[in-house]
């Protein structure tokens, strides 16, 4: 079981082009959301909500917005970098079976949130833990997840009716997939290479890197959501 967990962590991928469009069985979706909802949270506030978006109309509107933001980002790149970016698919909004928007409510449990008085973003970190739980559970169920980040929060909030004061943290494309690539997309397409663990490990003080034993120096996944 221990080895299976580590294999699951390394198998997880940010899916873009591999969605089949097949429906997610109800019991599978329930298990995935239950795993997300079981995440730890600062002060036991559970500041997340999950908006399930299946409407084709809503997803088309969101995709148009995402593609417009892609163009904005592309305009900031050099010609060489843009050529690399042009090969990278950034979303599977229409191809996936379902969109799950994960939100963050900083007012939940306020004003006395145990553990947040010195770190204001602790609630946001809690939402990210719920997303990671969801992602790993989905991978265990052979369900793909793709995190879409090319959007403006104001647009998405208006699109799906998120109340003022609540932030949309992630639009997750979710659904059965044909495969999970062994190598993350951004690395396969030459956008960025993964850092070895030794480069990210420090001893006592930041910047002191004595090295890591070879048995531990595995390369983690791309530092983006890939």
C-alpha cells in the first residue's frame, strides 16, 4: 500500500488533450468530492465550496474567455518562446466531462479563525490542500484533472454567480481519460524542465545545500500544476 501511494503521486498529471468525454459515474464523483472535503483546514473552517459545471453554454463562454487570455499572455512572449507556447494546449474545458470550480470563502469561521491570526493566507492554503486531495483521489479512480488558470477571477465569478467576497481558486476539468502521459506536458513540449530534489533542499538555512542522498534525489513533478 505504501508503494502504491507513491506511485499514485508520481502518476498524477495535469490533463489537457486526453479527456474522452465519457460521464463520470456518480459514486466515483462522490468519492472524489468526499476526499476533497476531508482535507485539513485552518481552524477547521473548511473554507471551500465545489461548483459542478456541466452546462455546455457556460463552458463555451468560459473557454472563449480563456482563449482570449491565452492570446494576452502570448503577446508578452518573445517569438521563440511563443513558438514553444503555441504547441501547448492549456485547457480541456469542452472535452472533459465536468468542470469543478473550487472557491475560497475567507469569512467562513471569521473573525476568530484559530491559526490564521499571523498568516492571513492560511485559509487559501487549506483550499489548495482540498484541491490536491481531489486530484489524487481522481487519479486513483483513473479520472483525469486539468487545472485551468488562464482566467480573470471577476469574469468567472460573474459567469457562475459566485457571491462577493468569495474567490474562485480553480476551474478543474474533470473526466475519464484515454491515458496519462509519463512526462508532464510542459516538459514534453520544452517549456520548462523539472528541478531535481537536491536543488530544492536546504539544510538549516536557505541557500545551504549539502546535497541529498541519491536514494532520495528523485525528480518531482513540474513546479507548475503539471
